[in-house]
C-alpha cells in the first residue's frame, strides 16, 4: 500500500539470486546444490559453517576445494550425513546447532548466505534474546545502518515508519556481531529523521 517492501520481497531477492547454494535434508543426509541462472561458469569455493544457537563463534568450518559452477545448472556440490556432521562438530545436537553456507570468491562472500535448521526453530536450544543496537550514517544519497547484536538473532526486521524507501537486506538471520545494511530513500530524508523512526526487531521480540 505504501510502496515499502514486505518481508517476502526481501526473501525473494535472496532465493532468486542468480547464483545460490541451496541446502536440503533427505534420509538423514544433508545436501547442498549449486544453482546458477548465469550465462557463464564461475570458479568458487563453498563455505559451510556450523553454529550453536548460544554463540556467534562457529563450532566448525569446512571449506570445499575449488568448484566450477556451470552456467544454467543445478548440481550437487556437498553431501554429509547428519550423524557425521554432529560428530565432527563437537557438542552439537539437532536442537543446539544450525548450518550456514555460502559461496566465496577470492576470500570474499559471493551472493547471499543460506541456512539449514537441524530442528524446528521453536525447539532450538541455547537461543538468547539479543540486545540489538543500530547506528545511522549518511553516505551521499543513501544511509548505512550499522547493526550490532549480543547473540544470534533470528529474522531481524528493520522498519522506518512513514519514511519511504527500501533496505538492501531485511528479514535476515544475524549470526555475526555486526552487520551493515544500506537504506535507499525514495524521498529526501535525514540521519535524525531515520534515527527517530527506526525500529529494529527480531523474532524473539514477539514472545
């Protein structure tokens, strides 16, 4: 109604990314496929990180060898049984850990990260209510919002009330202490107006 993006718009932006690792579980085995809608091949590595819900330090990290993601393809690039994963990542159970995975090129993340929950989020063990803070800065005609959290924060949602515009990311799972989000206003605004209108929520704020 007001022209602002809904959460589904932000999720669609990610799951329609032209190059994306997609994970799923079948018969106690976790698979990741490399999905490309591009017209050229890409050389990348896949980063697989396992986190405990109670800490933002990954309990284990696995990096694949160089992968060639073929243009216009969807091909398997990773496979591991859940049992082997839990053994490799000590102190992990289905309820206490989650998996993050993304492509990397020359040491930099390429495209959006994806996640796989090993249990329903309502059964997650170790989740703490995060303390979220945000600082707003102006960068030319756009604004950066520096978010900080004290704990893993599922599905952070940023809202600026009646100020029209969109964020480059929203409705995300935050597994690192700091994340920078860019806001693109559709009309002139100011740092003070954004600070006054900005609200930051996570899923844990609703119960």
